[in-house]
C-alpha cells in the first residue's frame, strides 16, 4: 500500500516538474514573441513559414523595423492571390481600405504585398484573396527571428528559458528529496 502511495506521489511530483517546463508557443523554435522594440531598426531578409497550408508559400520576405512597428514585403510563390490582409478574411472586407494590401510584382512577375507584422516567432493570422475563387482564405504564419542577422535582435525571445529551466530543476530536486524522505519514513515504519 505504502509502495503504491510512494509511486503515486513520485508520479505526481514528476508531473509537477514536467508542467513547469517551457511549452513552445510556435513551430518556430519554442520561444516567446519578439516585438519591434526588441529589434534594431533596419531592413532585413527574414524567413516566413505558413503553418496550415502548403498552398500559401512565402518565398521571399523583407522586414522593415522602425522603432515600435514592423512591416514586411512578402513575395508569394505564385500569382493566385490578389490581396493580403494581416488578420482573418472575415475581417478583411470590413477593414479600412489601406489595411488591405493589393499586389505588386517583382522582377519575375511574382506577387508581392506590403503588410504590418505584429510579432515574430509566434503564429500571426494572414488572409489571402484568391483571384480565381474570389474569396478569402485564412493562413497562420510565423516570421522567424533566428533568420535575422546576428545582433539584430537586442532582446532575444528565449531569454526566459534559463530561469524557467532553473525553476524546473529546483522543482525536480525538491521532488526527489521529498520522495526519498517519504521512502525513508515508510521504511522506518513512520517512527522519527
Ligand atoms: C481539394 C483540392 C485543392 C483545393 C480546394 C485548392 C485550393 C487552393 C486555393 C483556394 C488556392 C489559392 C489561390 C488560387 O485560388 O489559385 C490554392 C493555391 C495553390 N494550390 Fe491548391 N488546392 C487544391 C489542391 C492542390 C494540389 C493537389 C496542389 C499541388 C500538388 C495545389 C497547389 C497549389 C499551389 C502551388 C497554389 C499557389 C498558387 C498560386 O499562388 O499561384 N493545390 N489552392
């Protein structure tokens, strides 16, 4: 019975420790969002990844950071999308005209768009207007800060990992000590 109790307690403590471990918020390496104020002003090439579709492929992205705002010039793989909106399609038709980006073309005729970017390393909503089907499609995109040049990010998004890891290690230690204590107590029949 005591052994069972011990095992249950150990499992409970282990679960507590595991629950203290960092949970990734994006597919982009498990760091917290990085905002404009965390990045040096400038213009950078950045990688962008669509999480929920292979039909909305960003093949080029230039990020411009000015004080507390970021914009991106996004190049899509094809010519199927005519407009882009930094939000959900359902909101796009009600949004201010200036908030919806119509396409330009790069030297290879691919469609490019200018959009605001709220944060890097976290999933942001982007809606694409299908020219052929005349409707909005919703996508989730991550702009990856790790693809920026060294020194561009002044406050790395994963700065919290060390303190959280230290907390988890402390919890694990306390758990082990408690488990050993309980085991000893049981072995001596509870007499102390
Ligand atoms: C049920 C089947 C499919 C549906 C409903 C669908 C729907 C769409 C839609 C709505 C778009 C947005 C742009 C546009 O309308 O042209 C799109 C783009 C695209 N799809 Fe599909 N698709 C399907 C199957 C496929 C398959 C089988 C492939 C390739 C293996 C594919 C490759 C692409 C590519 C490359 C684009 C980007 C085109 C561009 O931007 O010019 N799709 N698809």
